[in-house]
C-alpha cells in the first residue's frame, strides 16, 4: 500500500507524491498515519487537511544549529515555533507528536533525534 511507504518519507516528499494523481492522492492521503516535517515552510494547515488519519507527527525542524558533545549551539526556529500549534490543530486523530530536530551522531553512525 502506498500509505505504508509514505509513512517513512519526509513531508515534502509525501506532498510531491500526492501530486502524482488526484485519485491516488485522495486514497493514499486518507491512509497516511505518520508525517515527518523537516522544514518550517511545510507547516501549512490547508495542505495538511488531506491527511485526516495522521496519528503521529514528527516536527524535526524546531531546533537549528550545530550540537556537539562539548557544547555547540542550538537555536529555536521562530518560524517553526509560530507555525507548529496551528498546524497541529489540523489533525484530530493525533496520538503522538515529536517536536525537536535531527542531528548526525558519529557514535551511532546515524541520525538522532534531539
């Protein structure tokens, strides 16, 4: 099922897939359960209405900067902070929301949520 694949894509990629065909978009969008937001510009409420069954949202653009084991800098994204709550209000079936960011961990050799 296309919705199972879309659960693992970044939100911008999900939206691009939805442009592939209107019939497919309506059917698949109604089955998507997880959205991964990577950029504050993706936090657009009207575009999110088609994902009515989304129960998990990962907003991974709340923090920007360069985390380091010895310190580093992390800044709060003002664009994400101001858009997140109105965006979240579009989803009535939410069970889980993650607000944070991703960073590359050399120790784990992979991406880690912070």
